[in-house]
């Protein structure tokens, strides 16, 4: 299996591209690849490239593009996970795992019971880190499309902007919430799904009311109370299995 590296589409000029930074060390020192050997590049927008090393130096590796083709690793259903912002490394794990699962977009938000919102500068640093983590996950899982990671917004803003989704799900621990399987027949033809996961303390009754008013279905995933990060990964897996490309209900062509 050829190693995969991320490349910005705009950096490919006249059929050639130059890699720099940590990719150079990985190619030259870790993989010990030489001129004439091939690797796979991807641009984060659904395209892949078969490329041959034509020049190798300590500061840069030059490649010639041999073949360009669209990726076939994207799910037929665009699944978006909205997650109440969780602390530090937990959010890093969620970004990595949801990227591997083929989730289309990740939308962090601030709920009423969220931890205090970090200052803007810190959020900007975290956003850059999440993008880097997503790129590493793409390299590993064979996917070529970068998930959209939205800016941190309020719960109300997220609810107000949810009108264009075919299916809107609010995952909640309330015993009155229905199980997802109760809705399979109603939503199996959906192409855009939005699932919201609350903070550790759960959604407030007012947040649930606002979501229901905006045609969200209140859903539970079992008898146990999961941490927010665990719930996000579990929900991503369940939705991809039920509606995406992981097996249960394959989309009809």
C-alpha cells in the first residue's frame, strides 16, 4: 500500500508539486523512498494523485503527477455531527475518529451547560489543531475529502441554521426520547443528516423545546449515559451504518 500525503490543489503546477516540512522527513528518513518511487497525494477536496519522486533534497521532495482521479471513499450520505464543545484532547479524539468514519462535517457549539467558552485566540489555535488532526486521519483511513469543521457557535445559532437538512436528530437521555430504529423507515432516503450531541450535563428542557420546534426528532441510543465524546463517536458510527456506507441500509442507485 502506497503512503498518502496531503497537498494543496493550488500547489500543483505544470504537473509537478513540491513537498516540504515534516513530509520531507517522513519520505526521506522514515520511509526511505528514493527517486523513481511512487506515492499517493490527496487534496482534501475529493481528488487523489499518483505521483513519482523526481527529486529529493533535505528541504524538499519534488514529485511528478502521473495520474489524477476522484476518490471513491466518500459516504453517499452527508452526515453532520454537532457537538457541544468538549475539553482539550477529547475534542481532538472526536475530530480524528469522525474523520475516519467518513463524517461530512463537525459543528462545535456552546450549550447552556457547556464549560465556559474559551477566548477567541485559543479557539483559533484549536481550530488549526483540529485541521491538522483531520489531515493525519485522512492519510491513515484512505479518505480524500476534508470534513468541514465549523466555527464554534451558540446552540441557538446552530438550530436556526439547520433548515436545509433532510433529517435533524437531537440525541438525549430522556426516557421519552425514541430509539433511532423507530425512524428508519421515515428517514432511510435522507441525503443530509444533522445529529446534535449535548454537553456532559445534557441539553436543558428549553434547548430540547427549541429543537423540537425546529422539527428535530428527540432520539436516544440506549439505556446508558455516555460522555459527550463517546456519544459523538457512537452516533457517527450508528448513522454511517444505518444510512451511509458501513452496511445496514445501502442506498439505492
